[in-house]
C-alpha cells in the first residue's frame, strides 16, 4: 500500500509543508526519534560511543510500544471521547500495521538476544516487566488506575530509564562523576517528557471545554502541571541552563550544550502553551509541535 494511501489525514490539515510532520506523528515515529536522539546525546556527553545495535533496539522497541498502546486505546469503546487522529489512523489501518510490526518484532528479538550486552539485557528486562504491568493496569482499569498512578508521570519515568539504559550499561562502576551526570540528564529528560505529556493532554481537549477541562483531570499532579505549565517550563529551563556549567566541568564534553538544548525544549513547550488558547492551529499540529520540541539535541549533531 502506498504511503499516501496508508496515511489518511483530513484535507483541512494537508498543508504541503506539514505533510512530512503528519506522517512522522501518525506512523508513531515521533517518540522513537526523540528517545534515540536523547540516548545518543547522553552517551556522547559521557564520552561513550554507542554501536548501532542499542540505538536500533531502543528505536524499534519504542515504536512497537507506541503502536500497541494506540491500537489498545482504540479497542475500548469507553475511550471513544479520548480518541484522536492517531488512534483512528490505527483503527483504519490495523491490518497493515500488524503486517509491518511482525518483522519489526522479529528483528528486535534477534537484536536483543544476539547483539545486546548482558547488563543492558537485564536492565531492559526489568523495564519490560514494568511496562507490561503498566499496560495491563492502564488498559484494564483505565481512569481508575490513573487516579492513583498518573499516566504522564509513569511515561516520563519509563522513557527516562529507557534512554539512560544504553549509557548506564557501559559506565565503569568507579566513574561516579559520569554516573551523577547521567542521573541528572535522565532527570532532565524525564521532566521534559512529563511536561510534554501534560501539555498534550491539555491541548487535545476541545477548545470549548478548555475552561472546564482541568476539573476532569483525575490525578492531582497532572492537574497541577496543566494549571502551571508555563511556570514549570520556565523553572525547568532555568534549572537546566544553570546546571549546564557544572555538568560541563564534570564531563569535559558537550553536557553544557545538551543541558541548554533541554532548556530550549522547556521554553518551546511553555511558548506553545502560551500560544495555544488564541491560535488557529489545530490541536493535531500542536501535538506534533510538542514532540518536535524535544528534538533540540539534533542541533548539537548538526553543529558538530
């Protein structure tokens, strides 16, 4: 099936300049790209050269998880009011997605079994168990679970652990300074990921119920984050910028630039939230922009 046939975006959204970004989002390539770029950047900051296999494992694993999550979301009738373009896309093209996912899953299994370090495999196995439990709880119990275990926070912590795992598995046990830098950078990514998820949940609610939407959020951390999104973005940006000098001294690499890239992501998300209420841009494209905001480490790659 041709790509133009596979991706069915409403005509009002098919602006030529935005079509690649729409494909990027609807095909679930956004999260894998963000995760892989951050994992590579963190490893580079710690002077660790990652082979292609752990990055490919991270990319493929993240893609499969997002595909499964979006398909499962669309299978629950009670979630119909929460479904977005990406969910409808997967419902329309479920057979094609399954056909594409099967060889990807086989390739991922082969890479994990034959091309992954034992230490990294153990860490990823633990992470897989956590993700499996999360999937079971969220998709079986739904909003009742989210009341006690905020989905946005869990996604952020799991994503941060996943992007830190390739570097962590290659750190020398005695390298305390690098470990401290890794923890900070993973925490920075987790905070940005949480801010991203909170913002998306807020922006994807219909504009006519935007004023009432905050009262419908079941978890207090998510509700607080949405009410103070710009403030939190500013605080993350300031903290990351302030830490850039200290981390540069620890690692003697471009940790400072990576912190500043994270700071720019936080500023971008806060600016999007400021623009959203009065913007004519659809929530669909704000969703794409929110993920693009986390791609700032690409600038480090381009500049070097």
